[in-house]
């Protein structure tokens, strides 16, 4: 199967076009040893075939040890887990958003724009010298993902076709 991967970026914080706030939606740092990381990521990714959705529990510990600089933040709605954002600091003061998503039961409730806004704001706050925030999305991800990224101010800088594994 062919997969279109689209890479998007912001090179200044003022490119963010924030969505309106949503009452009850919040983002908070998440400890790397929290079982919510594997649970929430797996539940988000399962409908889209994410590899993280297929990891066995013991594989999570190994994977987390391999990505020691990755940080996580939990999206909550009225204090209940609603989604997750994973950040990977990169050389040259860049931050890649490795994971962004809402749990299936929160999709279609008008939370995505605000959730992404919170995630992007946090990415810019990870270091005072961040000069680029970027991510990639797949044609197998939610169909509103790429339009949401563009509405928030990300611009496409690369697109590639590849075989889905």
C-alpha cells in the first residue's frame, strides 16, 4: 500500500494560529514511567495502524530506554485522559512532535484544534532557544490531521510516497 507522508514545520512561534480555548481541556507533563504512555498511545494509534499500538508491554520499557530525550504530555478533558503529545528535541534547537493524538472517544467533539494548540505551545516552551517545531503525518492518519496542522500555522516542507510496512 502506498502511504503519503507530509512533513510540516513552524520556524517562529508567531506562526501559530491558535484555536479557541476549550473549557476543560488541558495539557500537563507526563512522567516517562507512567503506564498512560503505552496505554494512550496504543489506543490512539490502533485505528491507524501505528506500530506503537502493537508494542507488547515489555517492549515499551525497552523503547523508552532507547529514546531518553523524548518527553510526554497528557491531554486531559475534565481531568480524564483524552490524548497524548510526545516531543523529541533535535539538534539545532528543533523539536519534533513525534506523537499527537486524541483517544477515539474524544474525536469529533471539537477538541482537536485546541489540543494541537496546547501541544505546539508546549513544544515552543521546551527550551528558550527552540527555533523550529515540526512533525510528519501519514495519509493513514486521521483525515483531519493535516488540515488541522495547516490551520494552526504549520507549512508543508516535504512530501514523500512510500510503501506502508
